[in-house]
C-alpha cells in the first residue's frame, strides 16, 4: 500500500469538506497518510445552466482525468453528479454511509413550499426540482441558478430570490442547517438517484486503498436508484427522482419520472427480499424501470426534451 493517498477534489467549500471527511476516515481506518489535490472542473468554471453545459458528468470528468493520469490516487464525488456508465480503468471502491437524501427549501421569513406567496421566485439549477416545484406550485416563478451553496443562499438574503432548493446533505456538511425552512418528504418529493451519498473512485486494482470505507446497505440502495436512471437512459439532469431503502431485510425502491413542466408524472414502486437475489439492486431497478416504460415513461421523457 502507498505511503500517502492523494485524494482529488473540486475546490468548492462543500467538496473540500466532503473530501476532508473521507481523508480523515481513510487515515483512521488504514493508518495511511492522506493529501488533498484540488482540481478545477468544467462545472466549477462555468456558471451557465447545467442543461446548456451538458449536465451529466460536468463535475466528474476532470477528476477522473486526473485519476487516470496518476495526478492523484483517489477522487471523491457527490454520487448524484456521476454518470451511470462506468469509466474504463476506474472503479467506485467505496460508498460510505449515506447522509440525508432529502431536498431542503431555504426561504425568507420561514416560508415553506406551500406557504410561498404566488409569484415567488425560487432558485434551482436542477430540471427535476423545476418539474417538482411546478407540479406542486405552478404559480411560482422558477429561476435557474448556479454557484456554490453560499452564493445561492446569499441570493435569498439579498432579496433577489424568495427561496432556493438545495440538498439537505450538503447543507448539513457545511453547517448551514439553520437556513433550512422545510425538509421535503422523500415519498412526495423523491430526489436525485444517489443524493446524499459520496463515492470514492480509484484506478482498477487500487480498491484496497479505500474499500474499508464502503457501507454495504448504502451501496445497495443507491445502486438500485442509479440502475433505474441507467435503464431509463436519462442523464443526471433528467427529471427523474428515486428513493430506495432497506427495512426488515427488504429492499424498497420507488422512482418517478416528470415532464419538464411538471404537469405529468409517472411513479413505480417495487420491493424484494435482499437475500432472495444475487443482485437485488439491479433486479428491483429492472422491475421499476420496466413498469415505468409500460406506463409511458419514454413518451413522457421525450416530451420533456
């Protein structure tokens, strides 16, 4: 094993906080020293809409290039930002225990989604969140926003926006939970596949560097969510929400596909006993995705593009 594990990360406050947590866990579990390597990504350099700059993988590609070139030994991703297709030569060797998977509303005056006045301006850069907002509150004005967590929250403080929607996990990691005015229930408001989870990626054959951090129940649930996304052939910014959990030995998975304007949505939910399948995540995801196709997901998603 190497004397020092060099861990690649984006330079945002959230990415550095997440990677520092992983670095400390590696050091604690393996006794190996760690070093952070900051890498600029296309997603960090551009403030254009995610839909305009490609969405899928814009935060991951530069990190993966650095890993493949030997600039670092491991990289830390927010799992929801990763394309579902694997990268040749790389492996996700660890998915630590998941944090809160919910979305959070951060609004002025303690407002919630239902109490925001008609015409309120709500910021998000996610087509899924746009569809969900418009589905629940078509009288709101949804504003496309980019930038880090502090930048987005400052737009509410300054009065430029009435609210923003962010991942609860990121707010928690940054110590900004006091800004949350509503946590959105996962049954009514499913989030991005893998949201709240981190992924530690290494070169194939280097898995032992970080494998001690892997949390098997989290891996099973997020793989189920991401398999649905892959089966639907949707990119990370497609209007798809999914949520999986393991309870009493059963893997439950629910996924919802939205039209871009939120006027229509299709939902499928299935469950199976983890012990009854060699690959429970893939099997339950196949059931959910197949039902969504039968319900008309292809047509609904096609109408969204």
